């Protein structure tokens, strides 16, 4: 069972290559490559245009309170068909074209409709909380970096720029590390 994906990929590649070779013998290599590129462009435009149109139609049906399952199945089948057309190869193009046929889409809708349920939430899906949670409100101010909380005018290390202001402020918050940092940064005499 764990070899099933590898076998499926191998069969897919084998079928695609064998069909590609047969089509190239009949039409020629150049025309075969043009057909593969052409179907990829069609697939890309199909995914871009039709998928968005069906998504908008599905939202309109939901806003009207109707069941958008048919539009959802149609848009998913169009997206899958576009992706199959986008993949190089004639077998995936055939499967993509099959998904574009209205009878196939209708059959998919009939088969998948009992498994899809949509419920609409009153109020648009978002509601205000009633409280009871642990929410804390607060404000903050940004302090200027130009203000130095420590006055180190007599200390040459700080005047020469060996320790930046941010590091000084951090070290002032953690005094245990200040001693370690001082010994590590102190230049040799």
C-alpha cells in the first residue's frame, strides 16, 4: 500500500511519455511541443478567468441564501481542469478536457451533492464577544534612542563608542550580565 503513490507516478510518467512519442511520430516534434505549450497557456487562462468568475457567483448565491454547491463543484472542476491542462502531456490534457465537459460536471455535481452541506450563520459569520476572557487593554510609548539613562561622561569606553547605547540599556536591565560584559569588552591595557 505504501508503494501505491510511486506506482501511480511511474504509470503517469510512462503513459505521458508513450503518448508524447506517438503524437510526435504522427505530427512531428515541433508541432507536438507547440501543442503542449498551447494547452498550458489555455490551462493558465482558464484557471485565472473562470475560477474567479465562479467564485464570485458562489459568493452571490451564498449572500442570497441559496446553496452554492453546484457552483463550488463547477469551480473546483474548472480549477482542476486548468491545472491538468497546465501540466505538460497529452494524458493530463485529455483528463482536463473531460472535466470541462458540462455532462461530466453535471455527473460530478449529482454524485458529490449529497456529501456537501452548507449552513449559513446569522449575522454574517462574525459576532462580538460577550466578554469573560482574559483580554488586557494597554498603551505604550516609544522612547527616543537619543536619551541615555546613564551618564557616562567620565568613562572613556562609552565615549569612544566601544559599547552602544542599546547595549548599555540592555545591560542596565540585566545587572548580572553587566559584569560579564564589562570584562569581555574591556580593551587590553
